[in-house]
C-alpha cells in the first residue's frame, strides 16, 4: 500500500504556493475557522449533520437562474478537523487549483489532481 502513495514534486509544491499567492489568499484565512468564511465568499455552503453519512462533504455545480452556481456541503457531524480539510479541499476545486497547475507546472500530471487538492502547506 505504501508503494501506491504518490508524492508531489517540489516544483508542483512551489506551484501550489504560487497559486495561493496569485489568488491573494493569506495564510491566516486558510487556518481553522477562517476557511469557512473564505469558502462562503466563493460559493453557497450548506452545513448538515449526518451521523450515518460516510462522506465528509462535497462540491457540486448547479444551474440556478441560468447561471452556474457552486455549492459545498460540509458534514458537521464529522470532526472539526475533517470539516476544515473538506472546506480547503473543495475551495481548491472551486478556485480550479488543478487547472492552474496543469498550465503552470510541467511536472504536474492528472494523477496528481486529488493529491494536490489534499496537500497542506
């Protein structure tokens, strides 16, 4: 199983740091509760407590009044750490981190999409 773990090349990690800088995201807003208010600036966040739900949350796009709208669902029955992780992961999707890395990092491959989304600086 450990052989299946793919690490990110240093150049991709630098790309993630540049992405955060380019988007004007400050490290303070990415910490703990600040991530939730930051996420709410980019989408509609729906907080729901589902004890029996395995999923920590998800991101969906829907057509609302002829406009694509982002929604993120956060399962509040999960630990605050999992909620935080889910919020940052889904924000990366909304801000299109993988697309940025594909354009700006030659070493980035499609297999790294979710790994990059889960990477924490």
